[in-house]
């Protein structure tokens, strides 16, 4: 599938997308996972998980190299996620605070080889 050059902007498209968000918000986890697995590739889901994990680790105050090692990604990927976190007017940071208060010591306890 070719990458879209621009986002579609019209009322009917926006309604379809809004309806999808409302539907997803109403689903229990197993049904949401099933939906996501049906819509996204394994690689896209894996990257979504990794980006969220990286954002959590960065929010816990870990250095880029430690985050890269723990998340098994390059420091470039860590930097990209950090850039997204800074450019999105803190919506990712707000979500992280809403869902989990991650402490650096807790993350390091789970990854004892990283210091």
C-alpha cells in the first residue's frame, strides 16, 4: 500500500474516524487487541509497544543509552520518541502520568544490568 501524501480532510471521513475512536474506547482489552491485530501489521504493533515503552522509560528519567539498551532499540529511535514527546504539546507525557507513575529505581530494578 502506498503511503498517503496528505490526510483526508472532510466531514464524512472525520466522522468515520471519530466513530472508530469511540468504538475502541468501549472495547475490553481482548477485543481491542484483536481489532488492532486485524488492522495493523505485527511490525506496526511492535513499534507502537516499543514507542510507548521508550516514552515510559524516558519519563522515568533514564539516559538515552540506558533506554536504548532496555528497549532493544537504537539511540536514534529513542531520540525520535523524545522529539515526538516534546513536539506534541505534552500529550504523551500527560498520558504517561495518567496511567503510571514510573520511578527510575523501579525500572532499573527490573533491568539490573543497566546502570
